[in-house]
C-alpha cells in the first residue's frame, strides 16, 4: 500500500487528485457518473457575491489540441450556492473547495467571510483573474500589489485554507507565488487558462461571442509544467498543478517538478472518470517504483 494523502493547511486529502473549478459543475452534474467520495477534493465553479449570467453564446470552441472557452463565470451567487448546492455536497465525504471571485477586494472578502460561516466548505480557491477591479481596472492576477491585497483580505476574513489560483500570463510566476505565501496563503494552484482566440476564416468572425477566451487542455500542459516547476521552487507551501491532465503521466510530471496535488479539468468533459483513473495510475507508479508516498516523489526532478 502507498500513501496518497496530501495536506494543504488544515485541509486533509486522501488522494492528490482534485477536479478543477469550472469543469465539474457543483457536484450534481457528475454525481451519477463518478463516485465523488473517491476524489481528493471537488473544486466547484466560481462563486461571486451576487448571481452572474455569464457571457453570450457561443461560449466554447474546440481547437486541434484543446478547448477555447469564454463562459464568463455564471453562478448563483454566494447565497444561492449555499442554499442550492451545499445541502447536496454535505451528503458526501469529499472535501469541498469553493472557487471565489469578485470585482473588488471588498467583494472577495465578503464572499470569503460568508463561506467561512457555511457548514460544508473546507477551503477557498481564490480566482485572481477577474479584470474588473476598482484600482484602475488592472487584472488582480497580473498586478502584484492588487494580488497581495486580495489574498491578504481573504486571509483575514476566513479560518479556512486559502489557495490563490495564479494567472499564467505574468513575467515572473515565482514573485506571485512568494507574495501568496507572504500574505498567508496555505497553498497555490496553477495554471488558469491561457488567453487565446480563434477565427472562422469563412465568415471572418471570432468563434466565440466574447471574441477571445481561455485555452485549456492538452495544448497548455508543457507550459503549465514549467510554471508549476518555477512556483514550487519559489515557495514551501503546497502547489496544485493544473493544465492538460488526461492520464497519470501528466499528473506525475506535475508531482515530479514539485506539485503536492493536481487537478483534472478539461478531460472530465469527454471522460468523466479521468480523475479516478489518474489516481489509480499514480498509485500504480508509486508501487512500481517502490515509493511509499506521493510526498516521496514530489520534487524529485533530475536536472543533471
């Protein structure tokens, strides 16, 4: 037997494999397809202070090696989530990580404070990629000072583990990882989707109603591995690797370069049991290589 458990702050996970926010709904969408209790944790779709409709359709476009999306973070708002979905999620033993976002630091703080008081929430993933902020409309995820204010504000508002989700389009991801650790984050997750777009050459119009969106899937995996390696070398807090995981091999890459855990995203759309199969593959790898735990594999990349 190998030890698959992972700890992120006070959050105890029995396996290192999560499902990524925005790709697994709020739980009911996959409950008839996957044994939720076998997941390391479920990261639900982004929750804001008030209900949000999201972007107009078409919202998604399949590329040659990934998925382009501009969903727009539709959600029922924090009160709607607590009333509509938490009672369902409390039936399961799987830890629930709520992805939160806001248009200002105050909104992030308000959502965090409300979820801190809600039974059945085990951690908060802080989405810092929202472009609509009061301080000059800069991206929270690419403005280091704004990023610090959000993380510090959320940290002060909750006792739950805080896990900022880092943006990929920055010049130095290590600086943001260090800022997260310095402002009290219990871990970090990365990467979020890459800014991208596609054009229909016959109509000469964008494939997405929003014009551009975020690219996920196999195409971004090597880029994600590099950024996870950079982030893991910059901080001592746990790192969750995200991007293009469709099998145990991609997950193992993240762990070898320093991730404590991983999250399966786009692959769940086409093959819902992917996360459970990745977990089994990691266990098999550890047994074959006579490694006692995930921790024994983490950060063992050989560079010379």
